[in-house]
C-alpha cells in the first residue's frame, strides 16, 4: 500500500492552508527528513518534511492549490519495491485516523499549545495604513514594467534580496494575472455597513453593490490574499463582539529618552564592533506595558464566557506592519526579560515577520498588544482589541509639547497613549489603573531596570 | 571499516569547487574537497590565470615596441626570453595554488588527495589518479587525507572540463598542442596555426603574435570569437589583422601532416578551395568538454547530455543527494559561472531562504587578446532573434579623452536596450581594458536599472568608463561628445 501523505496541521488551530510549492517531483526518491513541500497559511510559509522514505508516486494536490483541508491526502508515496500500479485506488479519501499524518512541519511547534481562548491567528489591529506611504523596494525595471502593465507594486511580493520586487516577480504577476492596480476608492469601499444588526457576521454591501457605484474601467480588482482575509475577519469580529472602552494618558518621555541614550551608549560591543543591543523607545514601551500588567494582574486577563483567564505572565504582542498587512509577534514573559533581550527578540522577530517567516507559536496567543504609530507622526489613535487579549495599547508620537510645571509653562517631550480594553474583562477604572502603572514606568524609567 | 562522513563532499577543486567548499564551510557544513592533481584546477594552474601572466608579458613587449610613439627611446632591443616568460607564468600559478591550500586550511575544509569515484549514493572511494600528471606539478599540500572511502549527505561534482580533440587532429603534445603545451613552450615557435578562435584560441594567437610568431587562425564560423556581437568581433578582427595575424573564417582544418619539427595543415575554405599552411606548431583550441568519465556516473544512472551532467537551476542532478556545478554541468564553461553556480547550489542545500537559480543571461564574458573583448547579455543579433524591439548605442574609443591619452584610441562600447521597457539587454566592448569595465554593466543589469539610472549615474572623468555612459546616451539620441 502506498503511504498517504496528508496535509499537515502547522499549528493546533490550523484547518486549511495553501499548498504553495512542491519541492519533489513524481518519481523522485525521498528520505525521511527531506523537505518535500511548502505550505502557506494566512500568516506564514512553512516547509514540510517527509516522515517516511520512498518514491514520490503521485502528487494529488497541485502546487498553488488554496484552501487544502488538514489531513487531506495530498500525495502518495511508494515504498521500496512498489510500482506505480499500487497507486490505483489509493488516492481517494481523507487520511483520517488510519495512517496518521505522514508529514510533520519542519519545525514542530511543540510549544504552541494554545492558550485557553486561542483563536486561529491573531491579527493586530489598528495599522492597516502602513501600506501606504511606506517605501516599496523594487528595481527600476520592475517599477517601469509594473507601470506599463498596470500592476500595483504594493500587491506584489518581492523575491529579490530583502524582498525587493524584481523583474521575475512582475513576469510572474503578469502571467498569473495577479497584482492588478485598484482604483483607490474601490479599495476603501467594502466597509461593513455601520448599522448592520446581525450578531454573527453581518454582511456589508455586496461586491456588486459596491462596484455599481464606480464606472467600469475606472478600477481594477485585487483578489484578497490570506492575510487580508484574516485581518478583515478578525477585526470585524472584534469590533462586533467586544465592547471597547478607551482610556488616554500623556506620558513625559524626557527621562526615558535620556536613559535610553545612556544605556545604548554603554552597550558592550562584540568583536566586529556591533553593540550587543540598541534599545528603541518601542522596546521600552513593551517592557513598561509588561511590568504594568505584572503590577495590575487583574488587567492581565482574557475573556471567556465561563471564566476569567488570569495570566501569570505578560506576553506582549507587537504589531509589525509588513507588505500587504500586518502581524503581531509576541514577546513572551516580557515582564521577566531584561530590556536588551526584549529589544533583540523584537529585532529578530520583526525581521522575520517582514519575510513572512514567523512560526505560528511566535504570533499566536499573547495577553496584550502594543501598536505604535509614533514613527509615522500619529499623535493619538485607538486600536482594536485583538482577542484573546483584553487590552491593547495604541502609542502615538513623542513630541515636544507645552506642559505646565510648577504653574509655569515648560516644554517636555510628551507621548499620548490610548488603552483600548475589552470592557467585559477590564473595567474603566482598572484600565485607568493599568495606564497609571504604565505611565509610572515610562516617566521613571529607572524602575524598569530593577 | 568506517568511512569518514561529511555533510558535503566536493569533487574537484577548480574555481567552482573550492569556492563552493568555502561557502559550505561558512554555512557550518562539514566539508571535504577531493583533488587529484592541483588545487585551483585548470583555471588557476593551466587556464585563466597563467595565460593572463603570459599576456601581460606580451603587453609589455607590445608597449616597448611602440615606445617611440610615447616619446620614449629604448636603447637596444626589447626581446622576450621564453624561459623567463614561462617561469613567471608558472610562478603566478604556484602562488595562487598555495593560496587555495591556505584557504582550505583556514576554513577547516578537509582536502582528500586522489581521484574520486561515486560508488553509491552518498559515498565515494578515492584512489590514485588515473590522469598522467602535467608537469610542472606543485607539491601535494601538507595534511591531506588519502585514499579510502568517504561518505556525505551531499556530493557535488565539480570536475571541470578538458580540451576537446578533433578526430584525426588529436593533440600529441609535441607538434599539435592544447593549452597545456601552449602555456609552457620550450622555444618560441616561429609560426603557428591556431585552430579555433574562441577565447582560448584567440588569446594564444594574440600572445604568440606579440612574441613574434607568424600566426594563422582558422575558424569554422563566419566570425572570430563566435559568441560575441558581430560588430564587436569584426572590429576586433580588424585590430588583430593590423597586428599581423592571419585570420581565415568559414574555414576548417581538414588534415594535418606532421613533419620532423613542423606541421602542414590543410585548410578548406567556404568556396571549397584547399590551401596548405606549414608552421612549426598547431594549437588545437576547438573547445572543451566536460569531465564526466570514470566518476561512476553510469552506474548511478546520472542523467547526462552531450558530455555534461544534467542539472536543475540549483545544481541538482536526477539522483538525490548528487549535484553538479561548473563546466561539467554545462556551458557557458567559465570560472565565474562555476563559482556562482556552486554558491547557489550549496546555499540551496543549506536551506537558505531566497536562493535563486543563476540567470545565465547575465554572465559576463571576457577575452584578453589585444584588443580585449568583453560582453554581457544579448548580442544585437540575438536580441532581434528574440523578437525584442531594441535601441542600440555605440561609442568609439577615438572620441574618449582618456583613451586618446593612453594611445588606445581603437575600440567601441555598444549597448542594447529594450525600446519599450528600457531594460539593458546587452553590453559589448572591444578595446583597451574593457575586461575591467564590463562589470559596471553587469551590476547595472543585475540591479535591473533602466537607461534612466545609467544616465543619472556620474562617471568619473577622465576614464574609459565615460564611454559606457556615452554609449547609453547614444542609444537614446543624447550622446554628448560625438
């Protein structure tokens, strides 16, 4: 009997994925441990290793197929001595319990035991604006070809160094008919109708209703990719099911900036002259948020209908905008980690997030989140809570503002932050208490070091 | 009997093999390299490098012979001492050969001395070399591993190529030479027939002409350096003929009669006429062929095609765990192609992200005859053949200040753009130092610049490189100094 190779679950909650690429052709022999395929979920691309050895008999699910259900038979492996005739009849059906999955993700996310209220894939809220105004890396030739073919570079994924879009990406998009530029209004159109009353998934205006409002030929349609769909679904869910409540405070940053400069200047350097760490303001915000949650543990919670999930550690998700969307890698137990560790973990995960190389356990779960748009000059904004979190902190720009000190006008570097809470789990006063703790750490940053 | 086991074994230490080994070591793989004769392979010992040393001697001699046009008087006569010219060339090779040994040691790469044979997937045996040694051979490096069985998860064949022989005109090492003998003459031949005008043939023709020999080049194709752009080739031919080379194109050597210390070549031209040319020696430079024999490829059913191992874009053969790179994996048979192919192969093996197959359209080629020729990308003819609507720019050395100051006012730089997209499709050059200029266009092509970025680039004055920009400007009707 040929061995059935099943669509693997790359995370405990994965239900389906895209079969991005086969790395083995029919007739090629494989041994256990060989990478045979690449599977793409809505957030990451992962390699699949063979568990058994044999000859690839038949590929049943072609590469590029979307929405392949977990445990579906995707290929048949011939064992030693079997020939192709053994394939007949073996192809049908889902793997079920019989054979068990014959593939394993290249890096088994053993640690990814989902927290109680784990949802499929958290998408951080609040920053879908990131795509616009951000520099897109593309070769001059690719830019010109994109313009000539009416392609939107933002809709393309670059295969060049550091994700640079190059000619072959354009050629691919042209031959596959993807990446067509969309007229700006059309992109904004499919907002859910504000008055939609249905509890579960109310529908906004239909595609036809939206498109009817625009002259034909004045726009082009870009099909949603997995990430876009996830963002849309989860944020809509959040805003419809979570009663949001917002608290804003201003924090003076001068002491923090001074300490940061001092710490960075004191960073030991390695042999090649690189400093061991380089703290950003955001790293310190992450740390402050984690410590605040430690101090106000009632706010470090997740809501379930039956019980309050009180977390023992502050796992802080950090919204990272990447081409085509955003993702929220998580700094686990951030309250216990020195700033340098928080900083280096963020740097590493931020880089891999942009390459879409994060493992599910690196972005699933978390007990709170931070979304920082300060670097884009945003003064203040309110983020959408990302369940299972009960809170999310939206961080504005640090800017010099007039403040009153000792009844006199003075200048201070001030940063406004807005905490969104899930009011079911974190009441207003509790949110205020959490923010006060946060502000305490930001304005007395030395306390973060002890 | 336990075999020493590696992550990767590379067979052959030419430029492809040894560079791949270093990259493998950098990636943390336990690496060994097998060599039967000389670290650095043909390139470094009997090819690219020692010929450059010979050609440098030729260039010095040429300059001396034209000293007067620079206002210099040479008392007495400049003459070449063949022994010293060859000795210098061998010394250059020996120095680099030692350099490769050092690099292997520095990167903790085991060198296994001997001839490798694939016994089964993932295993080789290394025995005595079956190839007669070409003298002078450098001493076997210290600390090498010897004959025995070795295993590896990945085996990369990088065995290179050797001179191709035409039936009936097989090199004998005495009267009919390959590059091996042409590289180390005992006495300077007074006359030579060079069969084949590719890079190897034309470089030796150029060298021996500078050394004073009467040289006749016989080429079957309609132009010398057949892979080059026709216009560039024609210009090069004119210069070579001006230097006294005789060139017969669309002609082939049908028969060679050997005398006591001379050969007589029967050369048939397009019109069917046969002429005989008597010369001291004949150099056979009709291409190279992959070293696929004796490796045990047949037993493993490794797919080959026209003397080369068939690979995918990442060096993979049809046999899992077996890879091939460089000359043995197919044309173009160039050292820098082998190096890049090897790096792509090993990075793919190591599982690095974003590894892309080599784009064979962006491999530059350089020929070091006088005048030099260099190119990258499509020739004008090939671009048209591919159905591209093109713009062509040209700029002559005669209009460039630096070229005139150097006394090198013959040559041309030609650029070919796609008319619609501005893609740089090809660049072709003939003239002094162009082998050092071409890389500017290779970088431009690799970064996918269009004519616009090239026009916005500042080229230093006064340099030969200014001609590159002028050529681009010319393609768009904006040439400045012409």
